[in-house]
C-alpha cells in the first residue's frame, strides 16, 4: 500500500513543506523591523524579503527537475532566487523607487 503523499506531484510536496517549515523561524524569532530602521532601511520591507526567501526554499528544491530544458531551469531558479534581494534593494533609501 502506497503512502497518500506518493500520489502528490513532487514539486507540490516540496512547495508545501517549504511554506510550512519556512514559518518556523518567524514564529520563534524572526528579523525585527526596528533593527533595520536604525540603519535608515525600511525595516518592514527588509523583513518580508527575508521571509520570502525562507518560504520559497521548498519551491526551489521542488522545481530543480522542471522545466526539462536546463537553460530554462537556470533562468527560472535565478529569477526566483534574486526576487527577495530585489525587495531588499527597495528597502534601502536611494535604491529602487524610493
């Protein structure tokens, strides 16, 4: 008899596990926005950049076999990996839109 999760697609399982386990550091003690505000960085945006990076790790692991063409996979993983860093740049005065 197969385990019920054996029928669920691998990328979906990894994404779900990443989303669930990514909240553990937030619940225990995540970054504090006020600590970034002292550095003249918009702390709330910076903190959500960290949260997004943590929560997306499971998704990155899940898509390492998708899409099949290696040159698409690299670009997609690179884009997703740089997204939270782009938000961190938006939190910094003089960068981005602010």
